């Protein structure tokens, strides 16, 4: 078992000021695999003080100097990718073969992308007789979730450091080990003391203390919409800048001329990625009424290939949910879907065969789902897909946009221009056309209940910059 007894504060491994500890559980076998300190308000105070003291010094470094440090972190992430993937699989449950590519590979690539961006980004520009400066916002508090624990941390830490901000990071207590590895890499990279600080603990204590601290200039939060609203409320009292990446209920719209098999396969894959514990998951499959039967049959066939199993096994495509609480939540939605009259096409409440322990849920598909049903409106965060039929394109658009969320979406059509026209009318932060690949240079973020602010690429960097204009005599 991994035992962590310290936080990383001011360039040193610092014992927690309180005696409490938190157990970290492997969701596949329910065994304790790690233990971390339960941080205190005093720990947060120390970390913020260190970040505040160092921030002007870090901001004064050249972009090239900051890029050099980011490249050292990228190198460390790359060298330890196998270990990172293993501990994330142990703590989150994503199948190991996916963790290697997504949970370990993507954060390293994002870190490198910001080192590259620093070589060309214009921190100063001239507009008429004004010199426009882009300056770091200051000390940033980052609060990150468990589902993509390292990626979500790096997507905040990398641009914040690139901008010249110092950071206090509070990761989820459900999957913290990869963040300890990140801190070890930062320490080995020789960053100035106080630039990067790690405080672990629970949300109500360390997370709230970070959000309330007067010397935190900006909060970057990824998590549930419920907690995001609380964070925004706390930040508003201090007039802090906030960036929120929250929930989603994304629609995958299949137009009648689309390759139905490809569209269904792609939608199911998105819905079941990381056992459905993905904010951008395509959880609503919208199909023409005339194609409903074929779409339902294809979806069930694809779902059959997602057998729940040991996430360390090579053949596993669907791991467990992260906790007993999360499994209970998802079961509640499945039960509600049945009670409200949706047609259960596969999956359901029964435990997967031959899996006596672990927080597993069968891949579940509901058909004949009314857009007003709970399972079609609320974020489930589990491997549950709702199939909704529509009569024409106008109704498809109305259903797709009839949600308080707006994080992601997809549209499928044999005519790419038609798909693009439809995508432009979808009210969401990003849309994939015909299964197009992820682009880490493009802005990532949502609208409505999915939050505000953007991550990745230059758009993510600009979240951590303030604009200043200096008027010069003509």
C-alpha cells in the first residue's frame, strides 16, 4: 500500500498539520491501495503563503525560462508514464490499456504543448498608441476531479505556470497517487520553491479553504455542477476570477443519411469510455424514428462487447465505477429509467456475472426514451445510454438543445457540409462531426450548467492572463 504522509509546500515535503488520514480504495477489488493525509486549513494557509511569496519572481522569468521548466516536467511525465497509468487504473478503474494512452499519455502531451506555445505566444502587442500586456493573474487555486486525475490537473497547472502564475493544487482524494508523482517530477525539475504546491484532503476542508483564501486570485475548478455552483458563490465574495468545467448531457445526433453503424458504434464508445465517468460522454443518442429499430439493435450489439472485468486485464473494455457511492447513484438512475417507462434494452441493476466484488455496473441501454425523462435530462456519470427518436431535423435540434448543459455533442451525416450546418446550431462548447478526433489545441469548455472558461491551447493560457493597456504619446 502506498502511504503518503506529507503535502508538497514551498518546494519541500511538509507533514500535514493534522492527524487525520484518508484511505484510497481500488474500485475493482475494494482493497485499500493508498493512504493520504487529510489536509487542514493551516496546510492551505502555508501553501498559499508560499505561492504568494514566489509569484512575482516566477512572473519575472522569461517565457523561454518557464518553457524550460515545463519541458522538464514533460520529460518526467513521459519517463514515468507506465507507473502513472498503473496507479490511475488502481484508483479510478479505467482499463490499463486505455490509461496508458489517455490517463498518462495525454497529460504529457498537454504539458509539452504549453512549452511549445511559450515560444510563440505574444505576451505584448501594439494597438495604435497602446502597448497591450498580458500578465499573470496571480496565485491560482486548482481543484480537480478523480475521473481523469492527472489530465485535469495538468490542463490547469501547465497553462497557469506558462502564464507566470503560481499554483496551489487540491486534487480529488479518490485518486491522488498520480498527483504525488507529478509533485515528485516538479521537485526533481528544480522549479523555484513555492511555484507549485500540493495540498491533499477533502473538499469541505481543504477545497473550501482554498476557495475562500483572500490571496487566491483565481480558482480553476473541474467537477460536478452542484459543487461548481458552491465554488462560484464563494469566489464571488472575493471577486475572484473563476473557470468552471462542470457536467454534461451531450447529444449525438444521427441524421438520416449517416452511416448508422459507424454513428452508433462511435456514440456507444463515447458513452462507455471510463465506465461512463466522462463529462463529455455522448449519453443521448438521437436517431430518426424510421431508423430506431436498427439503431437499437446495433447499440445492443456494440454494448455486448463491453464486458465488465478486471481493468488490469488486456481484454477488458469496461472497468468499475470509482466508488460504492457512485455505483449507488448510477443504480438509482437505472431504477428511475425503468420506473418512468423507458425500455431497458440491455444491462440493468443486476451485478455482472463472476464479479463478486468491485463497483461494477453492466453497460446499460434504454430505448424509447422520452426527452422529458430523468435519464434524458440529468447527468448519470455511468455506462448508461438513452436512445431518443425524432421525426425531422428541426425536432432533432430542439431535443439536442433542450438541456441545461452545453459541454459537448456530435452529429453524423454523409454530407459533411450538412453536418457542419447542424453543428453550428447546437448550443454546446464543442461538437464532433462524424467521429472527428480530439484536438488538444482547440478550446475545451462549456456553456450553461456546464460552466464557463476554456482549457487547452492558447485559449486555456488566456484564462490565466490579465490584460493591461499602456497608452503612449503619439
